[in-house]
C-alpha cells in the first residue's frame, strides 16, 4: 500500500490494516463496489474480520474461514456460491498483484470495473429466503422519534439523564412489560439498545415504545406485530463487536432472514448502530429478504457524516 494508504484501523478488531492484501475496503474497490472518492471516508477492516466475505476466497495461501451461522455459504444457493467464489477470489488475487505493482489507484480495479459507475457495479447481496414477488420499493417515512419534538437538554452523557434512568423503566419512560401492547391508539415501536442514555432520549419522544436491552429480550418480542423496530448492533456495553457473535444485533437479522416472517412484512426497520460495517450489512440482508430497512446512526444524519468524515 502507498504510505498515504497505511495506518487505517480495522473497524472490527481495532488493529492496523498494514497491507493492501489485508484490506477489505480495497478488495471491495477492485471489485467495483466502492467509489474511489470514498476510499478515505468509509470504514476499513481486515478481510479476515469479515468472514462472510472472506469465505468466498478460494486460493492457495489463504485459509478461508468457516462461518458457523446462517450466513455460511453452505446455506446459500450453490450457483451463487460458485459465482461469488470466482468473483471474490479474482479480487483477492488482484490485491496480491497490486502489493508491489506501483500502479496509480485508478488502475487498481479489475478490468471490467474500470471507467464504470462504481456506485452500481459489482454490488452483491447474500441470498437467503426472499418473497415470491419483490417488494415495491418505497421511501421510508421519518421514524416516529424524528417526527416529534426533540428535547435539546436530553443529550448523551447528560448528568440529569443518568439520574433519570436510574428509576424503574416503567416509571421513567412508560415502556411496556412483555405481553402488554399498550394503548390501542399508540403505535407499536420496539427499541433494541443497551445504552440507557440513548433509551431515555428515545423514549422521551416515543413514550409508548418498548425498550429491550439484549438479543435474549428482543427475539421473543419479534413474534409480535410492530410498526417500527429500531436495532443496535453492539450490545452488552461493548463496541465494534464481531458480527458472528450471538449477542449482537446481527443475530436478530439472522432470525428475521432465516424464514418468512409475514407478521413483520409491513414493519419499518431502522438500524441505528454506530458500527458502520455491521449496520450496513444488517440493512443489506434485510433488503435482500424483502424488509423495509434504513441505516440511521443514532443522533446523526448519515449524509452529514459522509460529507464531513473528519468531524
């Protein structure tokens, strides 16, 4: 990698991505999935830290991981797996060629992806169950908490907020215990997050929402019908958590995509994690199975983050 391309930290494990042959971002670039203007804005990661992608690299010298989840290629369509193994392996071999080639960045992509619209080329989604008829694309309305007035005094880290969340959840936020659907006139909203500061900030604006803190609490509630479901990824007080773990928001996505969930077909999903890699993959998998989903990092506007990456 050029000197200016070194030193980026993996958004999954936190370690330095030292060589181009380790870079998931540059693998996506040579495969035509990333616009060159975004190379220094998007999160970086080791290829091996994304086992769902790395499992498709089939070549000597690379020990492809075995993914012990529904995202394993063993659970995917065989024709799709063969095509992905060919495509991703070619991309990886291209990285090996580039390691000492001294080429300009514009010449990095595979030949078929040069001088093309990178925002559309080479996009791939894993194939799980999908509806018989593709869902009609429709823009998601603003989530309920964006449609209501915001209390500027309720911010993350607010000392008064820390005092308020110390009270029982039913008293402070009006959240419902399991099995209680709340008032018939109130929209049904489920909010998965382990951070009590975020939860209070959300529940002050949507008092009838149900707050769950873990995957173990969330999955039983998914058997119910909801108007909106808001999902975090990194739980249990941790950050940048391995997506293969069963105590993350990705486990909820695995449950949703494993088989049809017709009672949630009209639900609007909002992924609000600050773990960009996991959040984007969560949304992609929901789209692939026909759900309406959008990535909206909690407390931030995604377009603003991409426009001002260094803020």
